[in-house]
C-alpha cells in the first residue's frame, strides 16, 4: 500500500480524494471518522459473514472492481479481502439502508470470511435471550 493508502479517512478535516460518484457520496451519512458500516452477507445462504468499515474510496473500489475493499481501522489502510489470505469476496450486490449510514454487501465468499479462519465472524456462541411465542407478543 502506498502512503496515501494509509492516511486515516477524514483526517485533517476532509475525506481523501475518491472516485466515488459525487451524487452517491452526498447521500451517505458517515460516522465521525468518515466511515460507513458494511454488513457482509453470503449471497447463497444469506448468513451474515462479517462487518467491516468503508469510506468513499473503499466503496468506490468495491463498486468498480467486483471485489470488496475495506478500510482497516486497526491497520490504518485499505485492504481488499483475499489479497493476503486468498479468501476472496466477489460482489453480488451492494445496497444502502434507509438512513444511508450502513451498507449491505452480498458476496460470493471463497474460503473463510473471518480473520480467525472460520466461515463467519458470528460463531462466538448464541447469547441467552427471551424468545416469546408469537401468541405472547404485544406492543
């Protein structure tokens, strides 16, 4: 990655220059660091695989290359899923939620989705929760 790839999105008060369509960019509602949440779902079985972060440039790269690119908050750089692990995410669709602050990215996942080598990051165990029978539910 180049030095420009390791600059924090939103640092110095402005986002890095991006190839993202300005009309799309103007619709997005980013957090204080200039990032959007990206929920990644398997296009075949609908499982949620992982959650990542994107700025405008990561979204542009994802939309224009067919492979998912994220902003790594821990590494402070862009990373295209699979470049080092071989566990590639091929884009099937990208959608914006109603508040324009979260992306849903449906992918064809090759190999593990999680950095721990598992199929999904959401295998840490179910939490105990009250689940009401539909006849017991009221607003």
